[in-house]
C-alpha cells in the first residue's frame, strides 16, 4: 500500500513539474488557465505581457486645430451694407 501511495505521489510531482507550453502571443501571466482564456483580456495585452494603453478622448491634451471661422457676410450687388446690416433680415 505504501509503495502505491509513493508511486502516485511521485507521478503527481513529475506531472506538475512539466512546464506548460503556451502558443505564440499568449503570455502565462495573462492567461494562467490556458486554453481557457478571455479573448478581451488577450486583446488588452501585447504578446510579451505588457498592457496596451487605453486611448481616451481628452480635449485637454489633444492638439487644437484651427476652428471653423464663419464666412464673412456678403451682400448682393446694389445693396448698401449700412442700410441693411442684418442681411437677409431687412425690414
């Protein structure tokens, strides 16, 4: 009986000492229960296990481009801008 127990214990020790092989792109720290991995978790990390930064829209750090400037009002030919400054709303 003792010999069987020793043999089973030795078999378990040897089986647990065998390193797992992970495929390319799967880091052991990201997916310790391979092949049962969350796809979303794998997408947030590089193959080397480094986190990919989350990109957020932060207007405080984005470069500011030229804003749209409204076009200067144009009056039709023959209409004096001094007589109708709010063209086309002339009364």
